C-alpha cells in the first residue's frame, strides 16, 4: 500500500512537531504545509523539502491529499476542518476540537456524513505511562477508584491568545479522567481567576463528581514558574502516580487492603510497598500520529474521536459556567449530550 499523502495546516509551536514526525514516518509522505506566518512556512520548507503555502485554501486546491493535520488557532478549527472534510480528507485536529460546542458538532456531523476519520489531538492518551495505567486499572489492580487528581501547571505560553487555560489545558485532563474512570460526570464546581494581563482566565481549581462516586480534582494554571504535569489515582488498594514529563508510573500500596477484598471490610489505610514500573518511553505525539494513520489505512475507529472531543469541550465549557455563576452545576447524562450531533 502506498504511503498516505498528508499535509499540516499551521506549523507554529505544535504544528512544527507534527511536521517533524510526519516527515520521518514510513507510513505517510508529508507533501505540504501552510501557515499565515511566512517564517513558519519557510522553516518547514527548508527542513523537509515540501510545498509551502500561506493559505490553506490554496494548499487544499493544489495538493492531492489523503489526510490533513490541523494545528491552527482554535478559532479557525471549524473553518479549516470543514474545508478539509468537504474535500473528503481524513482529519486530525488539535484539541480542543473547536471553539464552541456547535462548531464541534458541525465538524463531527460532517465527518460522519462523509465517512471520514476525525481524530482529536488529546495527546496525553498516548503517553506510555497513561496507557500502562489504563491497562492496570482495567485489570482491577486499584480496586474501586476513589479520587483522581490532575495537576497541569506552568508558565504562561505566549502562543496562546484565543482561549484560556480551561479550554487549552484542562481539556487534556478532563479527557484523561474520563478515559481512566469511565462513566458520567454528574456534578461539577469550578473557580477561575485571571491574574495576568490577558483576555482569558489563567487559573482553574475544579471538582468533578462521577456517577461511580469517584471525585476528580483539577489544578491547572499558567502562573507556575516551573512545568508540572502529573496525575494521581487513589483507590481502595493504594494509589497510582503518573509523571507525564518523565513517563513514570509508580504504585503506593495500601497494606491494609488486599485484592478482591470486599470494600465494606476495608477499615484502614497504612503505608505499604512502593513499586515503580518499567515503561518503554516513546514520544506521545508520534504514537498519536501512528494511531491516526493506522486508523485511516485500516478503516478502524480512531482512538480519540469526535465524541471524546465534544465531551471534553462540553465539560470545560460547564466548568467556566460554574465559575461565572459561583455555584455547582448538576449535569444531565453526558452520553445523551455528546451523541446529540448524530
């Protein structure tokens, strides 16, 4: 089978990484890039020997493509995504799927109507430590999940101007939480702050209650002068901890509980053994792109699709609503909402 012909729309901070990886993969041929910023295009053309365009419309009109990776600003996701889908291209669109829910549902419906793959770039799903954690949770190694706590902290990124920290960053953790826990969020509460001189919020503290009884805690900001990316999942049998940056997965056992024990009989928590698992490191973005290309080639569903993107965006939007109203929000079942576009 011939390699898929792929282009990248937007080769700034994130898009340049997509281009770098796609250029090196045997599964595809990177044939073109586009960006409104001429230096970004010139840099990619010089490095990879591909065609370069200032306009995505010109690129789509002139290049025979199989798929498009979209890494333009969030406000342009609908416009560029629809243009690609209407040319019957498969699409991987950076998260969030769109700037608002109506745009997201429009993209999802168009992909469904045309039978095209629409993947959403929630790249943390492809972190090897998260994938190992998911496998161990599925086996029941933690027992009943009690709490999941995500910290995504760091300095302000000058590249982000069209959305705040909730849409840009917290959608990562909302998606990972749902992926690991499953079920629906039935209630949420959030506080947001704008502490530096930009148009959007730069700090989020939030709580999500899942229908399983598990509680999700989100701590996200652009105010911390060092980068922190970690996740803790607390259960009856102990706690897993993921360091996204170092791709480490560690387990801290509750020595007062044992696998298979009835939850009603667990009456204490005491410190037990600590185990750090061997993780085969890999660049999550490369794993994500290989998964997308494999889905396009085989016709199997993408790992992170429109329903996932809509769910994450909807919950992020409701967190912002909670912060604005200063009160908790009781939610209808998520599945009814995310499937509404079909």
